């Protein structure tokens, strides 16, 4: 019986393999959004102000972005199985290092390695899908992966906040470390100790493909659009949304975290809607423009309009996530303007630029908060007012406004070249990434 047709407990092995990869993606998303609910704890423990907290969190994004291109080459050359086992173990060990540290510098090293390991979550899961399934099944793999990512974002909200409140943030992070070890074992048993059904050829010349991409002005415009569209999620969803909501409504962290859950649910719903709309009208630019324009409107309402009811805010956070997923069309567009021989490099280039958003904006938000701060300190924590956050978070609608301008210079890419089914599915997968 071939590896592709084996069954365990009646379940095809291929689905067990892909599900284990999606489980790792779920886990790394918990780590990614954890700063949103642990901000006050970390600021108090490490004696940080907002700008220092932003710099700490940004280390995750720096390493995540930097590894995208070489990681893509390694996945093509060696396969995903063993790489994601190592990546999950790195994430777990980083949790133990972070929780045991009393130095912000050691914590920063742990955060850097956490991002390094997490970078394999999405790309590794999709690589498993392309290895174990025919192209016609890849859309299901992507959907499963994104579902697990949404679950991870939800767990990293209210449940993690409740655990940290009850047992302390160090114990909560240690628990995440043990979960990571368990996932590493699951990955090893499911795929890491076995051969994969494909052999891997050496990757194409990365430098040659990279030069083709960076010499293409449209690639830079599309990547800039993707980076700007990612701003609401990386700012509101992973670090600053919960503190902002707490300052506006004076509610517990566990309740505030449920709003970011609504954001990620909106992201899960929005991606297929924009993809289907784009395919129906056979154009990329109109949905991209609609997404960024609506995102400007929704984020401006959330950030600038006071006295919004909490229940209305749930709908607005859902809309933030929904509109953001027009970003997924940037993956389609950049693949359509580049020859198939370097589409992988093009997606890696786009991922690198996109994930740099967190590296750039988290310190910026922190600096803006400290600039507007009036000096209130309670229990050794800097207390930022509702309007401190509104001032700092104004960067989000500004990004959307710039995004509208950028779209005007992007050329229509639909059918710029004929995509294979695998390329088309891969091109439309950039939702939570």
C-alpha cells in the first residue's frame, strides 16, 4: 500500500499529515496573538513602556519576515515534514526561555526565535498539502489550515487571558511550551519519521528568481498593498487591540480579547468572498479597491468615533477582519505578473514585505503612545488613556488611505498568464498569513 493510500483508524494518512501541520499553524497563531492579552503583565514584569513593549513584540515579526525566502527554498529542497518538527520544537523551547527570563534582552531573544519557528507554520502546512494531495484538493487543505489558524487566534485571546489571570503569565507561557513539545511529537509521529511521497529536486536559483521579482515595479506595488492591508490585523489583532478596547470600555482583559476573536472570524469568512467575487467579475483591482476602501471606513469609525456600544464594536471588529482579506488577492496578482518559474520566490517576496509590517509598526505605535501619554502610572504600569490609543492607532486608517492611492497604480493582472490549479490555489491562500 502506498503512503498516499494508507489509513490509520480509518482516516487516510494524508489527512492526518495535513491536519498535524494545521495543528502547528494553530499553535503558532496562539503565540503570535499572545502579546495582545499579556501586554500589561509584560510591561509590569520587565518594567517596559509602550515603545519598549512594541520593540519586544516586533522581534517576532523581524525573524518571521527574514526567514520567508530561505524557508521556501528549504521546503522545496527537503520537504516539510522534518522542518516543521524542528520549527515546532524551536517555538516550544522559546516559550520556556521566555517564561524563565527576568531580563528583557533574553526575552527578546526568545521572541526572535519564536518568530523564526512560527514562520514554518503556514508555508509548511501548505507544502504538506502540495506533497500529499493532488492540486484539485489543495483548496480544502488551505481551508483546513485557515480554520485551525482562526481557532489558534481565538485560543490566544480569552482562554489565554483567563489562564494568565488565574495562574500568572509565566505559567501560561510554560503551558504553551509543553503544548509545543506535544505538537512536535505529533508531527514527528505523523510525518517527521517517515519519508514523504515525493522526492525533492534542488531549488531553482534563488538569486535569479529574486532579481526578476525586484526588477518588476508592479511587484513592489502589489507587495506594498499587501503590507498596508495587513496593518489592521497585525496592529489590532496581535498587540494593541485588546489594550485599546480595555481603555475605551473599562472591561476585563478576558472580555476585551473576545473582540479580537471576532476580527479573526471575519478574516476566515472574508477570504473566499473576495476570491469568488474576483473570479466572477474576472478582475483583481475592483475587489482590492473595495477591500481597502471599506477597511479605511471601518477602521476610521473604530478609532476616531467615541461612544460606540460594545455590541456594535463586535460587528466592527468582524468587519475589520473581513475587509482585510482583500489582501489575499495580492498573492494572486503577484503570481499572475511573474512567470511560473519564479512564482514561489514572488510569494516569498510578498510574505517578507507583508510580515515586515509588524516589525515596523509595533515600535511606531509604542512611540506614539509614549509621545501622547500624560504620565499616569498605577501599580508600576504606565496607564494610557482612550485618546492616547486613538492618537497612536490613527496609523491604521492612514495606511488604508495610502493603500487606496497604491491600488490606483497597480495594473490589472487577471489572466496575465495561465495558472495551473496548484498555482491558483496557492495564490489565493494568503488570509491569516
